[in-house]
C-alpha cells in the first residue's frame, strides 16, 4: 500500500495532485508547524500580466504563526479576501474553455465555505478538486487524527507504520535529507516523485508550470487528469 504525506496547501499545483493520485492513502500533515512563506495559505494563478499570488490572510492571536501547528491557524475573515480571490480568478479565466464548468465549484469555495481554520478550508477544497478531477480512489486522513510520536523522519515512519503502509511516496527535494536507512529498517520502500509534465495550452504565454491546478482544469476540463498521471 502506497502513501504520501504533505502539508495542506491552498489550491495546489499539479505535482501535489499527482502524489494524491499515486497514493492509496494520502495524509494531510496538518499537525506540524506552520511555515509562513510556504504554500499553506497561498498559490499562484496565470494572468495576462504574468503569475499573480492569491494569499489567504491568517492571524494567530498574537502568537508567532511559525510556532503554531497548521491545524490551529485561523483565517482572518475581517478582510474580503474570498471576494478578491474570486474576482482575480474570474478576470484571469473567464475566457478559458472550461471556466463555466468549474464556476459553481469556485463559487462554493469563495461564497459558501467560511471555516474558522485554514486547514479546514484547504483540505476540503483539495478533496473537492480531487473529485472534480476524477480522483476518487485515494483515502484521505489527517495526521492530527493519529497519535503520532517522534520527530522528522521518525515521525513520518510512525504515521506510515500505524497505517500499515509498505511504500512511501516522497517529493524529490526530500532526497537530500531523508534518512533512508530508517525506512529500510521499518520495511517501507521509498519512491521519489519526478515532476516532468507535458505542457498544455495556456491563455497567456510564455508557458508557466508552477501555478495552481486551477489553470490546468480551466484549460483542459475533463482531460486534466491525463496531464497529471504518469502511466
């Protein structure tokens, strides 16, 4: 049984969804420390002026956010960020071939979902995006739902062991620091992702692969999954 473990992210890029597609179990790593300049609350879309950041504002009650677990980070609903994000997406993709197909989903994201916690929003939207992509096989779980011990590699292995996993799917950057001997001792094999994807049509050249999955979906519709999976 294969497993991937990644922090919850906001409207992630294509590679995030390939890891979900390849996994039998996907763990949202939501009880580790929040990284302020990562992808937990932001991502990019493609516009006629280039890539544009969409960032969900968060607050932490006066505590430094990097000292708080991801699943305790609160969304700052005092600003109309949801309307701004919807407006930006609408302006960027209203001429895309499949904008109307995904418009109801996006309106649900930005006008009907109002959770207090960031992870609740990003996890739910990611699972909805998976269903829209036709990715229905993978089982989802939050790491906070498991009693996990240890740090770094030991903590990951504890998650995998509790879930009965035999193969761990890791991002390629982890190769430089992952302790492979500990996986071998636990009887868990390692697979490193290779992010090599076919280009697809985009509204505004030049081609940019490092953007939210929304771009691929808007441009390719039901064919989006074929641009994600490697089989």
